[in-house]
C-alpha cells in the first residue's frame, strides 16, 4: 500500500466516525424542548356561588272537589288540565229529588200565604165585634194567635225553600278558586255522594307555587352559623337573597322567588330538613307536581377562585398544578367549597395568594416538569364570572 492510499483510507475513517457521533446525539434527542403553558397568578376575587337543590312543586292551594249531595254525574263541563276561574261550573249532578223539594217548598209558601191572609181576615172580622161587646175578648185573642201561627208557618215555608234551593245549587259543582283541574276519575253516570272516598277532582291554585326542597343537617348548621344578617333562623331566612328556579329541562324560570319557611323537625330517616320557597306563576308555566331545582346564591368576597379546567381528580382527591420559581411544576392537593361558582371552584386550602397555577392540560403534567409560563390576565380568565 502506497502512502497516498493510506491517507485516503484514514480520512474516510475520520469522516465516518464524525458522522456516527452526530447520529448518536440525534438518536439521544439532544436537549429536551420546554413547552409553553397558560398560567394564572392567584389574586383575591369576588363571585356569586350557587347551591342547587332538587325541589317538588305544589300549588298554593290544592283543593279536593267533593260532592255535597248524592246523585249521578250528568255533565262534566271541564277536562283534565283545564284552567278554571272561581265559580266556574265543573260538574252537574242529576238529583231530581232536590228539584222536587224546591217545587214542594214553593207550593208550601203559597199555602202558608193563604193561611196568613185568612187568619188576618179573621182578626179584622172579630176585632170590631169585640169592641162592640158582641163577642168576648177571648175570641179576638184566639184569632190573633191563629194569625201569628200562620205567619210562623209562612216563615218556615220560606226557610224550607231557601234550604231546597241551596241543596239544588249543590247539584252544580263549581270551582272554589282560580286554578288548574287535576285528574277526573269519574265519568258520566257515576254515582257520587258526600261519602264517596275519592274526590271528583282537584283544583290547584297556581297563581303562586311552592317549591319544597331539603337541606342536610350539616348545611343547615352552616347556614345557622353563617354571617348572614339576623340572630335567629327566621331572621336569616327573611334576609336571604332571592332564589332562582331551574325547570326540568334545565332552563331558568323567569320569576325570582323567596324562601319563606323551614320545617321545625329534622327527618330522622334522611337527616335533612325541608325548606319552602314561593314563586309567582302568572303565566301558569309551572304545574303542581313538577320536578324542578331551587338555586340559592351566596356571595363570596376576596376568595381564591380557580377555573375547574385548572384541576384534575385522582383517587377522589382534587389537585392543581403550581409552577415554582424555578419554572418547574408540582401537583398540589386542594380543597374547595361544595357549591361552586359556575365553572369555577372556591379554594379553601392547598393554594395561597400569589401562587402561579397552570390553567390547562394539568392532568398530563408530571411533577418537576419545566415549562414556559404564559401568564393570563385575571380579566380574561374570569370573564364569564363577572
């Protein structure tokens, strides 16, 4: 091998060795790339939180409609679910005996009136004869007693007519309130009476409705010991803010309501106490028996509030990711209030004002990961909280 060939081979080996070193570095990936994450520096914020409670609706009045006389249902003037006014006919009961009683009482009045007229004539006839001494004074007193008896019989006949007309009026069953007709279990021809176990129907007065919901004993105690104005539970309830109602489809009911009363006893089976809120129902949107949700607002001031998207759950615990001064991440266990503020949590422990937290993608971040922070403004993060 000549000297020129040796140097050519040596040069090629050096080049191959250099390329191999480069490939090894590429295979190892070189220095890791630092990713950018949106972050937020915690500052005190104020918000309105909401507590939701399943509620059942009852009309302000649920009145059972029952017959007061016995008879067969002759007519049904309304259908189930109809909106009725006070005094509007609902049912007609066929009871001919009451019509007969009215006719009999009317005839008795005419007979009694005739007796009164005859007795009065007798008094007028006897009176001058007594004055002239033709007949004794006893005959005049007897005629007067007969006249007074006839007047009493006439009064009794009038009372019987009034009673007969009242009973006849009961054959037309009317609504005692403005409201909505419930189910009607009877049909034409059904025999009903005041002793019938089942009501003809129920009329629910729904100009105002009551929403009944339950709060557990712990929350009741928290409410009693809260800073709400008032020294007693009744005063605290009176000073509560207006509450909202969510309909069964989740849409908000346009009218605000007020919590009025709380049951004095705690249910030993459920460990809860029942509250009642009243809502106006001018358009009869809500019906008795509806399932809804009562939403109670609570204002918090100068609290630590973070988006729910900045947290993740692990083994029934809630975590947020804090960015240290060295730019590395650390997962921190946090506790929050039970009732949230929309898509936000109110943090009670685990974080401190001034901490920098990661806003998105926290579930995939490992402790000690170095990130590049893109700090977001509070106005942007809490835009839908204001």
